[in-house]
């Protein structure tokens, strides 16, 4: 999956076995679906996705 690295200012590709999916819930109850990974230089990467994309991903949850 492709992520945008703010530190490198470019897109980086992370293998599916190194990504995890998570749900962020706001105080008002709004849910945001995201995919997280760690780059080779230890940079945390987050990509927000739609609920459909989140449900179709075959990766473990955090």
C-alpha cells in the first residue's frame, strides 16, 4: 500500500504484511478509519481510508 511520507516528501510503498488497520473515535462519536505502518527510517505513517476500503483489507487490527 502506498503512503505519503511527510519526512521524505514522497510516496513510499509498504508491504501488506507490515500494515495494521485502526479506527479513531472522536469525543462526539465520529469514526475515522485508517491504516498505519512504520517506514524503514522509523517514521510512523497513517493513511485515512473509507469504511469500504477498511472492511476489505485483510490485515490485522491494532
